[in-house]
C-alpha cells in the first residue's frame, strides 16, 4: 500500500489516503494533516434587519427536517495534498484526500438494530470466550431506531459490503461530526474512568458482548476480549442497565481533577474566560457612530460576571484602565514593533486594571466607548496606520496575566477558551504582520508572504494559550482578507465581513462572545472492519497522542480541535480496504475537551450500521442532504480562487454523470441514464451548489467569495446545507408558511416568499400583495419574524433583506432560484402542483414577472449531461 503525504499550506489542512493495494490491512505510516492553501474562507457577514412590526403568531406546517442523519467514524487515514478535479472511471481508483480546517445542528443519527454479533464476524476465543456468542446483552435493541445524537450524521444508514461499489468516489460514504453540538436531553454522565480495549483503545459500549459470569466484554472495533475488573459480572442482562455505557450509545465521562500545572479548578464565575475587544480607532465619523452604538449595546448584553478588556489600535496600542471611573484612561504602547517582555511585565504588574467584570465596570466601559474619536488626518481609509498585530499581542498578554511562577500568590487562570474579538475597518498597514497599503509596492509579494507567516504564528500562540480570535470587519475598505484569515484560522476563530458597523455587526459581536467554547479539544475516530478515514475537512490538525503507547494496535484517527463550539463541524470521508464480511460495522467517535470549569470531558458516541449486498437497499438508506454537504465540502476544498471555483462546476457535472452511470439505469436503445430515484434530492442540491455563491458568480468581489467558502468549510451541518441549497418558504393567509422548491415559479405576485440561503435571508413581496397595504404589512411582519426565528442561534448572523417585486434589490434574490419557467408545463406542475389551477392568463402573467437570466433550468442541465432527472421530479 502506498501512502502519499501532503504538505502543509497556510490555509487548510487535509488528510488523504491512497491505497494501491486495497486488501492491505495496515497503513505503513500514520495519517498526516495538512493545510492546503485556499482562498480566504469566512463568508461575508450577514446584515440582520430585525422585525420592527408587531408580528402575528406564525405556524410552520410540518416543515421537513433538513435530513435524517446517520453517523460514522473511521480509523486509518493517510494525508496528501488536494488532488486535481476527479475523473470518474469504471475501475475504482484510490482518491487523494485532503484534511482541511472547517458547524449548525446536525440531524440525529440512526442507530442500527442488532443484539449480537454474527457468528461469522466473531472470532473463536479460548478459555470460555466462545460463550460470548450466547451471553450477549440485548440492551442495544432498545436503541435500534430510537436513540439519536446530533453530534454525528452519516451519509447513509447502511454500508455496502462490496468494496468496489462502496468506494465509488462520485457518491462516497462519510460523516459530519459536530463535536461542540449540545445534546438534548443531555447524555448520561459517568464520574469514573472508562473501560477501554487493551488492544485498540476503544471504549466499552452498549453494543459490546458481555460474558455475565466473568464480566469480560468484547470490543466491537477489534473483537478483542477484555476484563472489566469484575464490574460487568451479573446474574442477568437487566443488571447491566445500571452501567450507563452499557445502556446508552452516548455517554460522557467527566473528570474534575486538573493535571495542568499553574491551574486551579474553580467553578467561581468570577474567573470565567475573559473577552478582550480590540478596536480600530482609524474610523470616519459615520462608521464610528455605528460602532459606538454596537459596542454600547454589546456590553449591556453581557452577563454581569463576564470579564472584559478594551484595547484600541491605530498607530499606537492603547490598553484601557478600568480603575479610573470618571475618565477614559489608557496605557499607550508603540505599535511599530512587538511589545517587549519588560514592557508587558511593567504593564501587567502595574496598578492598572485591564480586565474587569462588567457588573463592576459597566459605566467605565460606556465612558470608554463614548470617548472614541474620529480619525483626524486627511488620509484614505486604506492607507491609515493600523497596528492590529501588536494590539493582539498586547491583548494576549493581559489575558495571560503574570506568569504563575512569578506571582506572589497562586493565580487563578480562566477556564475555557478566552476570546479576542477584533473590530476592524481596514487592513494591517503598520507594525508586525503589516502589508503595504498599495499592491504596486515593489516588494509587496515578499512582505505579504512574511505577514501571512507572522499572523499564522500569532494565531498558533493564541491557540496554545487557550484563546480564540475572531475578526469582525465592516465598511467598504479592503481589509486584505488573506492576512486576517491566516490569523483567525490558526487561532480557531472566524473572519466575518459586514457592510457597516450597524445592527448586523452588533448582533454578530454578541453572538461571537457567547458561543459555547471548550479548550484542549481532541477528536478520535475508530472504525471496525477495515473502514478508514481517507479525508477530513474541519477546524483542526493532526494530533500526536500517546494512546499508541498505551494500546498496542490503536489505529484511531486523532484530530486536535482548535476550539470546541456548536458552530463548527468536521467532514469525514471514508473508504473500505476490503469487502466487508460482517453483518454490522461499528464506528466510535470520542470527543475530549476541557469545559469552562476546567473539568475534563470525554463524550463517547458509538454507532452501529447494518451491512447490505443490495445496491438499491443501500441507496434507499442514503441521506441526500448529508451526502450533498459532504460532496460540497470536498469540492470547495480545492477552490483556491474564483477561477478554481468556476472550474469545479465541471467537476460537479462529472460527479452527477458518474452517479447516474454507476447507480442509475440506462434507458433502452438510448445513451441516456435515469438518475437513481432513491437519490431524488441530491442532483438538485448539487445544481444549487454549482450556480450559487459558493461556486457561481452571484457575489461580486473575490474577498466575499473566499470568506464565504472558508466559513462553509468549517460550518455545521444546518448552516452548510442552507449555504448549498436555499430553503424557500411561501407565506399563506393565516400566518402559515408552505415550503416549496427553490425555483422561480415561487415568485407569484400575490404572495410573499422567504428564501434562507445560510448567510443571507431574503423576503420577496409580490407586486399585487405589496399594493394591499394592510395585507402586505402583516405578511412582511410574519416573514421577518420567521426569518429571525430560523436564524436565531446562527453564527454569523445572516443579513435579512426585504424588497418588492421588480425592485433593484430583487437581483439578490432571483439568481438564487432555479429558472424553471423554461421547463414545459408538465415539469413545472410536477414541482408546483398548485399551478394546475391557474388559467392561461395567470400563467402568462406569472411568466412575465420573471426576470430573465441565461442560466439553464435544472432539467436542461441534467439533459445536457445525458442524464434524466430522478423520478418523481
């Protein structure tokens, strides 16, 4: 078996496995995580315009859940740089896979049912181990179809036994893992050390076979028989229900002891992780007024025990002192160089208070924000001095405080991840990490390369100190997205672009500060039956753990997470090394992190899936939307720039053709293939992907596109799905909403439509409805309320735009809908049955309201690939 190792690049990391000898059961070297460079990745920040009209109660009739997800894990991976666009051919070729830095709420997993391992899959053990076959706990049966976890979503509920078909790269198999996703109701808590397999390191779980007489348990990953020190001895299976790990597929092991030197485990909220605002003071009056309003609202929204610090930067760095209550007082440091240790020590050991709980310093914070002044010199925004790099270094220093070994008393370190939130209005043009304001500078390429490396190192320092850095940009001045993203990516944060410092900026400021965060995160994936992880996309990197020393054959893929948050997820692509003989395969995902109270959490999720020989049975179990998101993340990983993104649209075309050829049926006496009906949602989602903002040309500036792509690669399932395929909801009388396909046939003049596209939500009002003042006001209020409810917990908060039919702003809305007016009436009616009741005059009127674009319709696109749309359409 040959392994290819990828070389790290500054923007993303990837893991890839190449197996030239698929039957080989061992990998010669451990997987490697890389950072393939790619265009900036966080999406343009959305602007939120909250509803100000009293809104009627709204009902949403049975809106379908984004997907029924399933979970998966894997064990053995290799890494390599991202490959070129895939060419799908009949003979299976190993796919090169990249690991990348990349959440919202994944759908629940379906646990497969089976109370015992088949005889064919269980090796014969001596010393009475064969009794395992007959003393299997039936507890797992309870969780066959009922237990769910939002942490893991699999692309299919079943696994194909045949390696050649299972590894077809155009469809593939994998999982989306959201380590920080909260579980409701919460998992069962265990306050003791777990029982782990002495061979592979897997945890005992609900699917293990138990020898009731001796208490031995059989590992589901490697089939090894392990002792339980007598704990699992019982007279009946019912007694095993007393052990949470043997009665639930999702458990948490909690250890409150803290082994890190210099830390004291404290649950006192006064030592919670602080938030430091790093604010650009080189702003014009209009921007400054909006920023001040957002900052005032932000501190008013914080819990009273939150500790906050305020740092300003321009040509110098100003660290505000909360000990002065009547005036805004600050210590000023030079911004042209990194602060020296002596300078930082003098500041930290001085008399100033740079971090203070809001309940004690709210009035001081308001005084500081009110004292901010506009930029005085007559220079363009892009060329003003901004020493953001030095300001972040100072912010890190005040978060860390004096070193524990140098202090006169024990220092209580904050729990969880601290946060630095940068409010930026322009590029870094001064001090460390700066670039010239003009691209025409003769030495710009070299200075940019140096700045990228310096900012990446700064982000790594922040991450190792347990600090996440988010950068919220606003205004029209270019901010050099690639420089800022090298900082946020390495520090586990996000970069968000806003039109201004107004309401949307303020909402994201609040949501950035309150995201649930853990620190020192580690994600481990173990898979049975020679299944391995060939590619990972997510906000992490390869972890070097000591588990291989403790367990002889631990083949787990270990990922060090930059932070542990609900808004993030990892995409795992999996393959099999040989045909599967077992009736079930097992995946175990372990999420380890420290919470805000410095308790060490190990969340263990075990998934069992049945294996099948029938391709149609497998296709019926495929979760179209999870598969679409996984395909989109693998595709977007290659998009280093806009030209790459356009080229990748051809890759989507080839993928659809290959799925139809491999899994569809060829029409008699024809070269056309029928796309498999079991995957009816997949091709339309991929069509949205190829023409939408991620791969298409809807957005005008490359900074916006690259930020959007970067956000998508790390986003949770819910947000990722909406960014790929928009959700269209039509307002009906009575305040209810009907979900419709996202086609322009939804643009009916007597209706209002809400289109949720992840980072943007649009409200379109038909001309006839807009002319009726009372009805339009009620519909608009209902639509805005719905939009806010759909995006209440989303980060970044999307911008919400409302406009009327025929207005100039409708150009944001129309290109995101599939143009179906070109389709014949029978195809239109297949998607919109309500069109059957329209008269010829009404049909003509509906078609005339459509803004004409040259894009092909979905059916035209499918036929151009010599593929017929799945039935029913």
